[in-house]
């Protein structure tokens, strides 16, 4: 564990003085995300900036340095019977909490337990002027004015260097069970939404290769009672399956030869009319597609389904990979970027070519 704040601050100030750009790097497990990194920019590594700053199990609050690996955080929480309810994906043992927030990544429980953005209570941030700022706090209701802490979710490091993150934590469920049954793709959207709308302990709902998977988590009595009422066979090694889904380690996600597209849409939207391999998660609101396509091909489908699409992994990353934005929103994003990083030091073009 080490506090590298001073060294990071000095590097930012030096880069600003020299007119140099910086690519922010943590564990390096998410380098494939976003547009290709600027090859002319220097590297600013937060990998050594690690450790738990404060942990109050009774208060369900944890504060950690941004370079702390997810595995270390979860190990510490497990000792107290607690966990991160948004189920942060691990794309490798070096996956960090700072990168998870910057990329706005959440696991299978997202529709029921909330996203990483929902769990953030506060952050500390180095802006483009080298100022070390604090936003939010360590209590549930701490925001007055603009919620800068949550603004970091999905910013891909373009607004500054996250140095600390304060998060809500929750007790681990007492029991977990997964039900599996055969179902056609054109039937599963309605089925998962009906199940998700029932007052039952559901924490996962996905579909792949003609099978629907429902995860139940919570009090053992509630899990067992629901399993008896709902149809489906109990899946052996269900926890392993959901871990593979969480970390994109399932066979569906293997390989980079075929582009992986992520749709974030209305959970009730009809099956998207596109030939290819699909993985439907989050009870229909997250849909993965493997196939050769262009962003301009897929955006109309995503818009019709009430959402957006992005090139998550593989494919041509020299162009835009995120869903296009209206001019009014572009103007707001540029103003926010200029407020935090007036010289455009951090992760130039990583999120959008124009940012």
C-alpha cells in the first residue's frame, strides 16, 4: 500500500508546464476500451497508488485509493461478510477500482443492485491544473450542487486523475441459486421482464444459445420458496457461470477477431433485427452482439430500442466507438472538459475524437 498523490500531482504539473499529454493507466486490463490511446502522450500510472484509506463496516462505507485492485477490496470486504453490490467486472487480476469507475463497469446485478455510479459517495481528483480536489463525502446524502463524483463514471479519465473513491458496501447474500431452462430468443424479453417485475430475490437474468438463466440471491427461505414457484432446473456451478458473465470470460466473449458491440437499451424493447450472435443480459437492457458492422449501421437499431450502442472490444478503434451525441450535448461535454482540464492533458480523444 502506498500513497503516491504527491508524485502524481508533480507529474501532472510537469506535463502541463511542458505542454505534454498524458494517458492515465491503472492495471492495464481495460486498455482495449474506448478509442486507441494517443501514441504521442506520456503514461501516468496510478498502479502503485493503492490501499484502503478508511473502512467502516458498520456504516457500510469504504474509501480506497484508485489503483487498488478489485480482488484486494473484495478480500477485505469478505472478512466482514460484505461485498460490492454492483459486482465489478475483473478483466484480469490487476483490475482496479479507479478504472472500474472511469469505465462505468457493473456486473449482472446492475438492474437490481445499481451501478458503480450509484454506489459512489465521493472521489478525490487531480484536475488538469494539478489541483487535488475532493467531491462528495462518505455518507449517503452528501451532494449539494453538481454531482462531480458520479460524473467520473464513464468519463474514461478525460476529466482528471481519480486518486480516491468512497463507496457504499453491502452484506453478502446468505444464499444464491440459478435456474435454467430452454427458451427462444423472441420469447425471452417478455419472460425476463415479467420475472424481474415480481417481488422476488432476483439478481441476474440473461439469455444465451436458447437458454435463459435466472439468479436468485438473498435470504435462504426466500430463494428456496421462489425456486419452487418458478420453472427451471437448478444449475450446478451457477456461481461460476455468473462470474464468467461478469468478467466477460464466457466462450461467447472469447477472441478479438470478431468485434464485440454493446447495446444499452430499454429492457422491454423487441429483439433487435440483426443476424449474428447475441447475448442478452440485465433482463434485456444490456445486449451484446458479435459481428462485423459499423457504428452507423447499428445506431438506428439502438435508437429505435430506446438506447445507445458502442464498440466495446475489437474492430477499428481509430474512429468513433461510442454512440454519436447531439450538438447540444457535445457543447456541454466540451465545457465540462474545459472546466476540469483546460489544456486537454488527460486521455486526449479516448472517449470521443472531439473531446
